[in-house]
C-alpha cells in the first residue's frame, strides 16, 4: 500500500524515491513484521492461554520429559507469524504484482488448513487433528490452483519448465506434469516444516534462514542484469517476492523471541504448514525447486527419517531410529534439547550456504 501511495510523490519529496527500490522496501518489511510481532505477541499469547486451558496436546509416546516441560504451552502461535507477515507484505510490496498475491493466498490458505487442524486437536484434546487424507486433499487443491496460476503468468518458455542447478540455460519442459510436480514441491515443503516443528525454536530458525536465501534468489532472478551475470533464468516480476521474504524473516525473528527455549507458545500447524508452503511456492515461481531441496535440506532429512522409519517398520517390524522424526531420535539418545536445536541450526546454515553456492556454480 505504501508503494503506490508514496512513490508517485517522489517528485515533490525526494525521500519517497526510496520506495522505488526493492531492497529498501524489503528492509522496511523486515522491521515492520518484527515490530508487529513484538507489539502483538504478548497479547496474543495471553489470549491463547486463556482459550487453551491445557495447552497443546502432547504425544503420550513422545520423549521422556515432554509431558512435564511442555504441558500447558499454548499452540496456534503461527497466527502471529501470519499476521505480521501479511500486514508487512501488504504495506511494503507492490500489490499490482500477481506473484505477491499467489504466495500470499497460498500462505494464508495453508495457514487456515493448519488452523483447523490445531483447532480439532484442542477440541478433541488429542494430538490427532484433521485426517491425513483430508489435509493432503485440501493442500493439493490449493497447490494446484497456485501452480496453474504460476504457469499462466510466467514468461514464455518458463511457465511449465524445470531448471537444473549447476547447468546454465538448461530447462526441462514438463508440460502438463508441471502442475503435479509443483503440488509435490509445495505440499512436500509444507509438511516437511511441519515434521521439523517438534522442539522449541527448531523449525523457525531454519525457516528464517531459508526465507533469507530465497530473498536473495528472488531478487537475483527478478533482476535482468544479475540473472544474466549468474546465468540463471530471469523471471520478470519475481524480484518483488524479496519483500515477502523480508517480511517472513522479520515475522520469524519476532516469533523466535517467544518460541526460544523454554517456549512461551508453539507455532502449531497454523505456522509450520503456511511457512513451508510459502517457501515451496516461491521456489516454483523462481524456478529453484531443486535448490530448495538443498537450502531446506534439514527439513528433507527430517521427512526422510519418518519415511524410512515407516517403511522399515511395516516391512521388517524393526525401527531404524529410536523415534522419528530425527530430532526425537537424538532426544531418545539422551541429547539435551538445546544441544539438538543449536546443532540442527548449524546444519541448516551450512546447507543454506551450499544452496546459495549453486547460483554461481554453473
């Protein structure tokens, strides 16, 4: 909203010329989302505590100590992330850009799915929310609509193509298969973040790191000069997603203030599903779906650990890990929660740097 209101006044007030620059508006989005989180966070957490007398239901088969340490902590804190992210994006982004609206709709839509899932868990006083099939069906439908919109809006030759990291000017034309592939990326990223969200602060920092990486990617892919220099595919208009990513970084940083161990609030599916879906959608738009696998490698490891555990148990009756997802395995081995969280943050940082390195290694 600020962009169309203030930038036209640049002739009268030269300072308003700053709104022309994506970098300035991205910085403004970070600060705005952070301030919104700080201002509204305490009030939201207090309200959630009043509404949730018992807090988030804890898995009875979870690691020892969770019932004692985490019982009574409210969930649905992801609403704070969504609120700060959405308001900040609406204030600082160019709202005539269709990519901004696609990512916003997907983020809020997945947040609503997560909200209903969290709500059912609370009302049933169980860690089981929406059925897996219902959740996946809703996510797939929303992801399919987003992918069709991206294919329609994207520049000719890019709409239904897949770019390969490390190879310049290589595009695999997926045709109609682009939609199911894009749905797989968006839904997979969403649920991967959801699986990672099991310890205080564990999911939000890697999400923030990934959002920062895709802020760089969106800016470079949307800039013709930088895209040509790095030999990545230029996506006209994708640069505006830098503002959205900046808002996500600010909202995540603000939420971390309240989610740091010991957490005052959990993000719940409301936050984890929406964050993952946003990252997946941005990767589809910028044609960096495979790079997301590297940058979000921690989320991939957590998901693979669950898949391996399920397959192994169903086929052989044996468990590969003491408990899945992976972070619970290390809890069962006796690692302290802060140790697991910080070491996983380090892994996420290393993988993010490796993902960014693919921009130059062509």
